[in-house]
C-alpha cells in the first residue's frame, strides 16, 4: 500500500524511546521528515541519528519539555508547519489516588492533556490552509478501562479524549483527522518501571510480576513498539483519511467489552 506521505513533515513528541520513537521510525520509513522531541538532549539526538541512518530520511532532534510554553515554542520553531503531529509525553506515576495533591493533578494534566491541546491549536492553521493534517495522540488503555491505581493517567487522558471528540467534526472538511492510540502492555521503559512498582506493592519479585502481566495478555506476550509505530504510520497515511475521532486500543485483545 502506498501511504502517500513521502516528503511530508512530522513532529513526534516523546520520541527518544518507547512508543514515540517507534512512531518516528515508522513514519521515517514512509519518507516523512521527522522532528523528534524529548527532554534529554543526548537521547533524542541519538534516536534521531539512528532513525536517519536506518531510513535515509531527514531527521531533526529537539531537546524540549512539551509541558512548558518554552518547550513547545522550541518544537514549533524547529518544525513550524507540520503535516503530522504525534502527541506524547511521559505518563504520570501510578499510586493511591488519595495520596495525590493538587500539584500532582496539575502535572498530569500538563503532560497528558494540556500540552497536546496547545500543540493541536498551534499546528492546525497550516493544516487547514493545506487541506491535509494528521494528528495522533498517544493516550492509554486506561481511557477505556480505568483503574484506580492509574487515576492520574485516566483523568488527564479522558480530558484530552473528550476535547478531541468535540473538535473532530469541524476539521473534517479540511482533510484533518485526529485519532488516539490506546496502548496497553507494550515493552518499553515505562512498562518496566510500572512493573517494578506493582511488584513492590504486591510483595513479589520483578520477574514474577513481569511473567504475571505477560500471562494476563491473551497473546501471552507484551506488545512490540514497532507494532504500535506501524499503526500510527497507517493513521497518518492518505488512505486513512476517512478515519477520525477514534480511540484505538492496541492491547492484544485484552479489552472485554464491545465498544
Ligand atoms: P517511555 O518509554 O517512558 O518513553 C517516554 C518518552 O517521552 C521518552 O522519550 C521521554 O524522554 C519522553 N518524554 C517524557 N516526558 C516528556 C516531556 N514532558 N516532554 C517531552 N518529552 C517527554 O514511555 P512509553 O512506554 O513509550 O509510553 C508513551 C506514553 O504511552 C506514556 O504517556 C505512557 O504513559 C503511555 N502508555 C504506555 C503504555 C505501555 O504499554 N508502554 C501503556 C499505557 C500508556 P525524556 O524523559 O528524555 O523527556
């Protein structure tokens, strides 16, 4: 299939590792010029270089925190009018919701709701002018299966999800789609860190907790970041132009419901 996005430009937030990096790699494979963003300069530069070498595509690294005004301004200075925007930032910590203070809720909404909304606002005018835009938000399976241990994540991402639902119809005539990808149990550093915290909470070893979680997936394994990246690239493609406003679970078939 021809994705039709060769030569287009993209901003991918949270892209030095994990799911964001996989999205950047998959888009670069399709010939998209990718701007990778993460806070740690060395890591994001290394990721950009590796992807550029592997795909022969132009890559740019921006060391910036997307939760800050200055960080988002630096991202937009590097790639002012992207055809594609992938919103992503680190997930908030898990824990007992009773222990979280106002500051914790603010941090979560800054990272997993407001940074995405503000970047969407800033990239839309050029997309509307060009009559083409693809926006993908990396959220979480917690949007469909909330869990009290991940309350910060659920609450902030639900805010973004509701916001997106509201604006999708008004952008459709301009050829702009916005979809969210809802990962669960992808083998990344974020998963490893959650596993250690759960192991501690459950009083078992990290290896036992890891095996327990793998076994809990109908696939018997964790998701591979490249599977996630491929889905993102498809949603950013020209043939995916009729898919918008969707919240797509990538969970190996774990979700027990129908909708
Ligand atoms: P990860 O491996 O921890 O990678 C996170 C990436 O985002 C890194 O490149 C990190 O680099 C960057 N980042 C974090 N905060 C940032 C900020 N404020 N500004 C710019 N870049 C930032 O995480 P992941 O597993 O790929 O997960 C990606 C998202 O999906 C997270 O929100 C996570 O909670 C969510 N999620 C993942 C899973 C899963 O199965 N992996 C499941 C549910 C939800 P720096 O630290 O250098 O900035």
